[in-house]
C-alpha cells in the first residue's frame, strides 16, 4: 500500500468515527483542544467491551491474578523513588526560525520511515540517545521543521513528561503532586496489602485498568499518542530462583499475541514482536519485548507484550519507606523481594489497531460501494440490530429487541429503507441484523443477516438466543 493510500485509510477511519458516533474531537463546540478526543456512544461501548474482555481473560479466568483499582493521585515520594521525576523525560528541541518545539527522536523516526532508510544516529537508543548524537544526525540529514520547513535547531534538552498540579486550597500552603504517568506504581505500593488480604502464593499477578497522563509535546496520529489515556497492566510477581524470567517472558508474549488476534480480531499479518536493545531498555528493565502493529504511519508499539522489571520497584519502595515488601516463602521460610514481569496494554492503541484491522471497502454486484467494519462479535459495540421492515411492525419488533438486550448488545433501528439500515450497521460493525417482517407474526420467525457474508437465514424467534450464541462462540 502506498503512503497516500495509507494516509487516506487513516482519514477514512477518522471520518467514519465522527460520522457514526465512535470518536469525536474533544471540546469541539469551543474550537477543540489539540489531540483530545471524546468517545461517542459506540466508542464508549467499544472501549468497555475491550476492557471487559481483558479483565475476564486476564483476571476472572485465571486463579493466579487478582484485580486492583488504585488512586490516580499518589504521594509525590512514589514518583521520586520510582525514578520518574529524574528519568521520565523526552529530548525536546526548538526550531530557531519559528520557535516550534519538537521531539528529536520522533523527528528522526519519522524521517527514517518516510525515506525508508536504515541509517541511525550514533549510540541510538530512542529518546535516550545522547543529545549531541541526535542533533548531529538531524543536521547531517537536513531534517526539517514540520512547521516551517527550516533546518535550524537548538540542542535537545530533557523535558519531564509528568503533569504537575497542586494539592491544597489555601494559596501558599499547597504542595506539588502529579497525575500518574502509569498505573504500575499503584500496584507496587499495594503489593503487601494485596498479599496479606488474598494470601496468594508466588507466582501471582495484580491487574489494573485505569487512566494515565503524560505531557507529550508531540501527540498525534489520531488516538495513537495522547496526553490522557487508559492502561491495562499486570505486574506478575515470581521467585527468580524457581521461575526463569525468560520462560515467563515467552509465556506472556504468547498470551498477549493470542489476546490481540483471537479475541480482539487484530490482523496477525500486521503484528510483529520487537525486542528492546540494551541501550533502549528502561532504567528498571533487563528485558522488554513490544508487540508492534503496522499502522498507516509505520510500525509502532501496540503494547508491551512483556517487560522484566526485576525487583527494582519493590526494592526502591522498601528502601525508601518504613514498609517491609518482602515475601515469606511458606515452604522454605526464606524472605526475599519478588521479581516482576509486566505486560502493559494501551487501550486507545488497541482501539486504533482494531479499527484499522476491521475497516474494509468493497464493490457489490450491483456496483454499490459497501463500507464494513469486520469487528469481532466480542468487541463490536452492537452484537445485534433489530430492524422492523415497516413502521407498523415497530411495536412488536421493539419487544423482540428488549428481550434480546438481556443477553446481547442490541440496536433498534427504524430509520430509512432496509438497505440503508444494513449499510449503516455494516459501517459500525454489527455482526448480525434481524429483520422483523410481515410473516413474523404468523410463523414466529425472523430473517438473520450475517454482516460478513451478507447471507440470510430464517430463524425461529425461540431459537434466536442459542443461534446467536453459537455463532459468536465459533468465532472465538
């Protein structure tokens, strides 16, 4: 696919999301707020379906993982001890001509992608690359400012990504606190609480879904990089003398890939694993593997399939607090600080990959264009749409829709011709449409249309629930 076609695909996805109530520009009636997005009725449901599916798969169906919901605002000492205040930064540089501020590492990555180049700066490690090497590479290749097309840059400087606010109501008596940039630390500082109240034995995990905030200087690519986002993270604690971290890393890579493809319906042909180089690793990690997706703007991180954080976080919090965060092995009576494997998922990035994987345009036999989202039934905002053939059947059809809504996500659609309603449901990814027609009152059956094949079957109303459940189950 050419660059123009890829850009068009993203533009079409953005247009579809606005048109069908999936994602709206944030604060639109006041001219918007750059790179903020509101999720409409269908988008909110899509996000909820993904979160529910992740929670069911990773927590409810596993005996070795429990859940947590920690506070967004934490004691500032947490971020000092975790290393975020000193290490959580991006290399920013200013254009001397137009004063635009850009991330040096992203300018280089975009240039490499656009030029299909295999060149890299000296000592390349993403945002951790030494500032001089970033600037030398940019000047050597005349990488221009995206705002004014000049190549006249200041030397990159570190910019901390955390949002700072104040706690307190009396001026002069407030203190600085931060909006959390990740959900993981809430898990680490509650490790002993969870251990004492659940009596879990190693290895076991703690899972959390929640908002995180990063003061990104160059957000963009629709919902891929935003300042406010949701994370779904697991910290999986283990004894390094009994479990090889490489085996656990491999297991979590497989779990992550299966979740993305088999349950979320993300195209496996657009996925790949990428191991972080030693220079690129976070300060706490001894091994990290990303699952990447081929977005229209190039290969980029979909999620961290697994990261080996060693015992860094628990050790740091134990050494800087009055708390004992060791684990007492009930079999050996030995105390030690557990090590951790972390799979981490960004919800918005999953949403974008799902939409891009599902989006399809086709020409039908009558030469009419059809846009369809081939969403997996488990994540599709609506599982079923009930469509009365004519208005005089609305009351009976609505009663059927209410009954089905006890077991499925149901849309009741009465506006427009049956053909237009089919197209509308195809665009929002509804897997099954049920037409309530003149014969239904006589034979107590309805016509069920499959979104992907467009084939239709006559099904008795009494069999509808089992019929739909069987179809959905077969797609798992």
